[in-house]
C-alpha cells in the first residue's frame, strides 16, 4: 500500500506529461481524438452544451469552481452524468440546491485531478502498472483508483463508491471532462 501511495505522484506526473505531448491530431484521426482536442471555450462552457452534463456544469458555476478552469492550469474532471445525480434522488437534490455550497464544492473537488488526461492516457498507465491499478490524488484531498476490465475503465473513490468511464470526453481550454456513470462519494 505504501509503495502505491509513493508511486501515485510519479504516475500522475507521467500521465500529465503523456497528455501534454503537444501533438496535434492527424488528418485521419478518429472522432474520439478530435473530441478531446482542447477548444477555445472553457470546460464549464463546453459542459453547458454537452448532453447529460448540465448538473456538473451548474455545480461548477454554483460553487465558483468554474473560475479555476479560466486559469492557465489544466485539470481532468471526472464528471458524473446527469443520470448519476438523478439516481441519488433527494440526497443529490438537497446537495445541489442547498444555500451553503461547501458540501457541493467538496464533492466537485473530489472529482478533479491535476493535469490533462484522456481515458487513453489512463488506460496506458493502468497497462504499465504492475498491479493493474493506478491511484491518483484528487483536489479534494482524497484519491481515486483506476482499474480496467476489458475495455471498461472503473474508478473507485476512497469511500468505495465507483463509476465507469462513459462516452467521449469533453475538452475546453486546457482542461478535460471525462463523463462517468456515478458520483464518486457516498451521500
């Protein structure tokens, strides 16, 4: 366990470097690669227009975290789809509509990683790992662990909540959002 914790910052750096290769997609690049090419709009603006991402886009605005995406830093947002929030029912509604946004901000930060990483970058890191797992720190002070079974990438939070990577990522500015099937925190 201690080796995995010590290796996480090194692996995170490797992933960040892999995601920042500076290569532009070739003319015959797949639509998935084109979908993760950073846009001139910020990530929160792109999420506003993405199908099934309105709850996370609104959470970024409500908490003021959207401002972090206007800066020069790059982030990977593990963005729960609207259906993931809907599945939590009243608990999620209470969190999203509360006047005190501290709990919502904590939830969002638990879904944010430093650096620009695509699902392919994460899959490559998992394949390079001796354990078949990659643990990464979140901006919320916790960590998430990525594993892969077949083509499916699963992410698990410290509290045991899990989600799978869904659909194509959404890129904006210097950041990227990877849609996930669940909220990475038990409510």
